C-alpha cells in the first residue's frame, strides 16, 4: 500500500503542503491527506529503521489510495 510523505496543514485560511520531516520539525503533525483531505497525522521514521516517515489517516478511508491500515 503506498504511503504519502506529504501532509497538508492549515495556516490561516490556506492549506500548505509540508514534507513529513518539515511538519514534525515545525510541530505541525496534524493536518489532512493530500488526496482525500481526511484528517491525518505525520509519523517520523522508526528507531529501528523498519518504518519510513509517512502520513497516516486517523480513520481508515477505503476510497483513498494513501489510506492503508
């Protein structure tokens, strides 16, 4: 299942796209999916290196290609 490395975050009235690493560095981990616009969260890479940094939906969305729990 493909995973996104881009998160949209709200700044004022605009949605801005940030990489997962930028979102985490700026303490803006909560936002929305770039495809379906459902709530999502940025996750950093795992300490053991088995999981890359990615965006994960709060609730599974079977209609979105980037949602895969």
